[in-house]
C-alpha cells in the first residue's frame, strides 16, 4: 500500500491498492499517457458527508464486549475503569462517529434492566446466540462511559423480538428523563448518573425478517407502530431507525412501506438494510479471481443504495427517511480466530481493507442518501478494526482505511469522473468485470480537497492522472 499527498495546501489525496498507484496532478483537459485519469468536478456537489457514515457496531457476541472492550477493573491489561485503554486510544482517532449497541441479534433478547445497578446484583443470563453465560457486567452505564471516553455517540438497539413497547419506552425514560422528574430518572441518579444521558439514536429491533422475530414486513410494521407510538422525547430529538431488509430485498421494503403508508405513518428517520459481501475463498488464502470476486461483491453496495432509495421515494417523495446501513462488511469462514472463544472473529488482509475503502467511497458518493453506516464489528468480530486477546492488541488494515478517510468527515462530497479500463476475471466466455480505479472526493472550505482512490488490480501498478 502506498499513500502520497499532493497539491500541498490545497488537496489531500490518498491511493489505496494492492500494488499502489502513482499520482500526478494535471491542470487541463487531457490525462497522461497511462489512460487512467480522475477528474474532480469541484462545482458539482453531492451532499455533506456525515461522520456517522464511518460508524461502528459492538455486539455482545464472541469477544467483542468481554475481552475486546471490557477487560475488568482488576485486569492486568491497561484499562480505564475496566475498559481496554488501547482500544479507547485508537477509537478516538476515528473521529466523532457513532457506536451501535448491544446488537445485533443479541439486542432482541436483551432486557436493559439486567445491565443496570450494582454489578454483583445483576442477573446472569443464557446468551443463546453463543451458548454462553451473559454476566451483564457491561450494561447501559458502562457503554455510555466507553462512548464518552472515546468521544463517540451512542446508538441503542431496542428489543422487539422478546421485549415490549413498555420496556422500550421505559429505557428511553431511564436514559433521557430530566433529573428528578420520574422514578426512573431517580433510579438512574442512584446508579451514578443524575443528569440525562441524552440518547438520540434508537433502533427499533434488528433483522426483524430473521433473528429479530422472523416477522413478515407487514407484521413488523405493526410492531414498529406499537413501539414508537407515544414514545417520550424529553427534549431530545430522537432519530428512530427501522430494521430494513436482508441485503437488497426490495419486496421486504415495498411491503413494509405499503403497510406503513396505510393509515397513520409512524415516525421513521432511518431505514436500515444490512449487507454483507460474504467471502470468496478464505480470510487469508484466496486466488486472484477470488480477490476480484470479493471486491466485485463489495461494489454491490452501489446497487443496494440506488434501489432502496428509489423504493423509499415511492412512499416518501421528500426523502425525509434516510438510509442507515448499520451492518456491513466481509464475512469469512471460521479458522483464523485469535481466540477460539471469539465467535466469528477473522483476521484481515489488504483485500478486506479494499472492501472497506470501496464501501466508504460508495457512501461518500451517496452522501445525500446515507445518514449512517456501521461496519461489523468494532473489535474481535467479522470485518473488525481491531483484534484483542488478553494483553495482545492490534489494529487491522481496516482501521488504517478509516483513519485515512477521516478528512472526508463533515466535508461536502463532489462528483468525480473516473476514466480507467475494467479488469475482467472469472472463467467462461462472459467474465465478470470490475473498475480498476474507484474513489470519492470532498471539499472542506475553499482550499482543502480530499480525494481517496482505490486501485483494485491484484498485481499491476498504475499511474493515475488527476484533473481539476
């Protein structure tokens, strides 16, 4: 991987790829002899890139919470009140992002009262997803402390699968009711937090088509109405997120919103499809064709965003409802776990870094449509940014992509015109194709331009000309 900065004082440009890419600046109408060029269309804005597009996900599964985030107050691992210090220091480098918690599938079996009060008095539960005991040592207050240490914003996913609207509304009350105003606010104060937590982001269930209840779209819409009706705000403008489809299931989206539009429309700010580009080969061992196939699958996020946005527009022509892709990433077969107890843990390579970069660039190019996106997951699980086991801690290639892309946060996305040949791969007469160069650009003020490019070729270097 090579990274070069050009246009000193005017623009930052990052090149990410297998063999690297040499970058030249050309002011004019024609590119160089290489034939690979990127024209930045400075006067064609798309929208503001919300930092929340670069958000994270932390579920009670495998080693994400216990051993990943939480090591315990009596641990020899350097910690801040039980929270892994090295993780806090690295997450701070990601910027003002959002972390989704406690799930995932776990959310639809999680009862928030289990995770408050004296730790020694909290109930232990059977964590069905992993078939282990959930000690509830890490609950609402511990998660909020983690978020404040890292300077990130919390996103709570509520239990629709086995919970009730009353339980959900009481969690909102416990978190957000003014000090001294209700019994739950008093209980919050007794647990060490007098002032309201001010939680803004609330998910209403998770994967309701699957582990979140196996609802039909129509039935889930009915549940969503019940959970959000009469939901108190306590002076906080809530951002409510409805569980979207599995990948790009347009039938699920149409049927949910057909029911939603029939009668009183429940408040929805975010629609949350999940898309995993899965795997090709193995986390660490793959052929050249499998390299390209994984990147090809990652690029399907472009289609998902366009298709889901179009269906949303049929029911919400003003597009007040935005996309929240709160689970995405690679999902490789088992076999590369640092710790066998870390379910779904996988090691990452440069291929996964390119999947992350291609996906983030896609979100940037759709800045007006995507409000938030949460890679799965933060640590010790799937497409993680960090791996941790006891006193061992390492940042994966994915972390470096997120850190490299930080200058895009809060900037205005602008269009780019990429001229580059496609790479053909796969057997048969009709091979699949992927663009050799992809990327996104954004402007901050009048004198800063950030351009991120991904070079997808598995072996050959490239020289790319940048035209302004």
